[in-house]
C-alpha cells in the first residue's frame, strides 16, 4: 500500500490549489478516503472524507464551502480542491484510507502574502 500526495505549494490568501493523492495497493473507490492536515506544532486534524458507497462527502466546519474532495476511480486518485485559501489553512496535508493505517509523506501548503 502506498499513498503519494502532491500539489502543495505557496499561494496567496484567496488563491486556490488542488491536491492529489495517488494510491497503489488498494482501490480508492472501495475505501472511505480522507484528507487530514497538520500545522506546525499542532495535532493532525481531519479535513474531509469521501465515502466509498455513493461517494457522499463530509467536511470540517473550517473548510466547508471552500474545499471539495473527489476521486477519479480510473486513476485511483483522490483530490482536494481548495479555494478561498486562508493563512490558517497552512499545514502539511495527508490523505488516508479510513480502513488502513498507512500514511503518505504529505504535501506542504503555505498560504501567505
């Protein structure tokens, strides 16, 4: 099992980024997939989930209406579209299956002017 996050970077407040999580060793469409984030010196926090059955989604209150989680079954990849970014969104972002214990290396998102 491997998870590889990418797409992070430096963006100005109000900007957008799309994160990708390429999975191997399992099928993302069969797993509830989740994004977490961890700001420096703080605990890792849940951001969003896309469920395996029906593809329903759930979001933390802090990102509701700004972030969108999705998946591409053909590419076995999960995405996190982040709009209207704020400085408080700065963190390392990780994806994970709720049914597995594996973590990827994460991708750094920095929101700053």
